[in-house]
C-alpha cells in the first residue's frame, strides 16, 4: 500500500503527481498531469479510513458519478473516482487561481465583485439543486476565483460523503459529533442534526456574501460552544453597520438568504431578519443580471430556487 503523503513525483494510473496543493480532513490534494490527455488535473487522495470495505467504495462511486454529471462553468468538474494500490482518489479539473478566503485576507471586496461573484456562486448552487445535490460545506475556502474573475465552487457533496477527522475547532466539526460542514458557515438545522437540503446551502451563501461584503465572518466567536450558541440563537451585526458603504439592495439579498430557510416557528432568526429589512427584499441588481431567491417545494422535497437571469442592455 502506498502512503498518500509520499505520492509526489510518482505516477498513479495515468496521472503523474507534481505537487501538493493542500491537505485537510478530506484528504490530500495534488496537482497532477494526465499523461493520456496532456492536461493538468487535481487528484484528491481520500482518507483511507473512509473506505473500510468495497461497499463503502461502491457508495462513494455512485455519488461521484452524480457529481460527474454536473457540467457548469462555476462548478469544479469531476473526471474520475478510482483506487490503485490501496489509494482511493478523486480526479477533478485543476482550477488555477486563489480561493475566496485568500482574497478576503486583505479586506472586503468591491460591491461590483460581490455582485458578480455572488451571482456565479448562486448559479452553481442552482445547478446542483436541480440535480438533487447539496454542497453542505459552502465557504470561502471552497470557492476559487480565477484570474478571469470566474468563481468555481469546489468539493460539492464531499462534506456529506467524507466527514472530516480531527479535533473540533471553530473551523471544523469532528467526526465524533456526527455533523458535517465548517462550523462558522453551518445552518441551525445542521447543528440540530436535521437533514440538510437546498436551504442549507442558501444559508451558507448568505454567510459567504456577508463575508465578501464586510471582510469579516458573520459569526466571529472563537470559542466553540459560544459560536454554536450564536448560530442557533443570535443574529449577526447587520452588514451595513460593519461596512456603511454597502447599498441597501446588497444588504437585503444577504438578509434574504437567512430568512424563510426555516419557518419562523423553528428558526427565530427569520423574524429577526424581517425586522432588519422592514420589507420584502428587492432583487439584487447585477451588472447585467438579477439574483432572486424563491422558496417552495419541488418533487416532494424542499426547494429553493435561486434565479440568475440576464438583464437586457439599455
């Protein structure tokens, strides 16, 4: 059996491993070269403890096939899931650029960038929703912004399939908790061990938009119990109080992502947000697009329609 950490410089199947791009609870990610198709790819070597038998691999392969069927400009393309010499790995397109988290280290983005990138992220979530796929771990670290200012959402569904191991911190949830996701971006239903659905991703989208617009996390507590208490029972500081230059339209769309994701009877934050906005939020006007969020049911399951439509030029 080959140790995943020692793959650099080796060839796995027809992928020549070049360098490590990153590592974490979901495994080690390498940049590799596909010698058959002469292109660079990302090879994600998955934790060996997640595949204790062939049935676990079959389940993951089934989910990987569903991910591979997604073909969208704002979603990382999945090419292959395979095993070789005891190493289980997922091959995806190699996306060049910086993560949104890296961009936010220097402060908030311009409202134009928040609008443009936010619409792209929303479009990716809508495509996944149409295929019944929930991300479960949307956060700035899982979004890459390319040199052409294109947003690419990474790791769709992997949080659900591969619960991260390690100690419980404000950035991760350990396997022992039975939860999936990254704590500051989790919705109350995730913390309450309820099933995640499209509304969970819309909630995370609101938190990501908040951070893009203000340069700060909506929930900033460092202590895990305090952070969980805040997510369950508190509302963050309104975005315009942290960044007064924001327009009311952008603040409305951020708040809309937190409202109606659960009924006000089960989610007290919905009623809090409605008092902030004072009225039904208007659509967010983008350079040539409009972003709308609608709630209902589809195919017998909760449905959140994130509509990104082009606007006519004047």
